[in-house]
């Protein structure tokens, strides 16, 4: 039997009136925008108007433009908003103050959604609060969700290049990929162990590749895994007194001392 993993980050809000709910709703919407910026897909992700179903006129999806996407959205670049294909109607465009010829069709992946629930569930559950006059009134609810597994898959699809994954720092499984090219040289092995010790002692998560494999194989695997920074320890770097540091996203190479690396990664 095949199973699927589905994990959600869910949150609900409870407000006394529509104005309070809308204030909370917009604060959470802004927080979601910052989440997508931090994980590296902010530029490709749009707050997208979608159907509110039985709860409200609109809900809002966060859609990341990607060729692998299963949704179709229409993007207004100037306003940084989008409209889901299923609600692309003249009345909706009028509400948003946009014209059809200002929109560009894109394929996208939904990475989050937020929507108002009104009093539908609070009425059903008799969920009320007492106002200043002691009168019981229904709570206005909102619902907010992000699928972490779907988000990680979207990051991979969106940011990967021809060599493999490119993890942003905020969600990378490790910060540094330490590549040891010792060829049996004990001095290089000891130096790699010292680099690993100093980085981990500074709180930097490190994946240490000390396999007996060719340099090309290790570099290819490093590109495929996509850890943000590759640090190479070899006979050549040992002689130079500095280590080769390669930024996975840009490919930029620098030669740095261990103290420089620690300082950069810890912002000390």
C-alpha cells in the first residue's frame, strides 16, 4: 500500500468583530510574505486572489511561479498580486482595480493559503465571547496554513540549477559541506578534522565528506546536494594556509582562513 505524507502548519485567529479580524488577517498575510522571502522564493511568490467558498468573497493563496506548477494564475507584476484562473472574472478584476491586458498567465505551485471563516464554525460550536455589556456574541475566525513538505519541494523545483539543488541558508540541512581531499595524507586529514571541530564548536552545522573518492565525484555530489557553502581541504589549500570556499548559489570562489569562515557564518 502506498502512503503519502501530508503535514500542515495550521493556525487560527479569533476576533471580536470584522475590523479586528481584518487587522489580524493582514498582519498574518505580511508574516507569510516574509516567510517566503526568507526561504528564497519571495520574488516568485504572489498573494493570489481565489474563491472564498462558503466563507467569504475571496480567500488568498500564496502561489509560487514555477513551470512544474499544477495551478494557473494571472499575475500583475506592478501590484505584486495574482488571480487564480478559477476566479478570473470581470467583477473580480474590477474589485482589484486591474485590467485583463495587465495580467500575465503563469503556472504556479500553491505554497500556502489564508482565508476568513466568518462565524460559520463559531455559530455551529456556540463559540461566543461576552462584550462590554455582557452580551454573548459570535467569534470571527480566520484560518492560515502552510504545507512544509510542499514548500520544500517548491524551493527545490524553483531554485535548482542544472547541477542539482540550491538550498537557501534559511532551510539548508547543513550550512557547510566540508570536502576532504586527502589522498591518504594524514596532515590533510587532521586539518579537515580541525576545520570540522572549529565550525561545529561555533554552532555551524557541517556535512563532512571524508570518503575515499575522486575530487570530481565529491564536487559533483556537493553540487547535487546543494548545501550553501563548500569548503575544500586539500594538500594545495594546506600549503596556501587558506581554504577554497565556493558559494553554491553563485559559484563564486574565495580563499579564506578558518577564522574568516567562522566570522562570516556566525556574523561575529
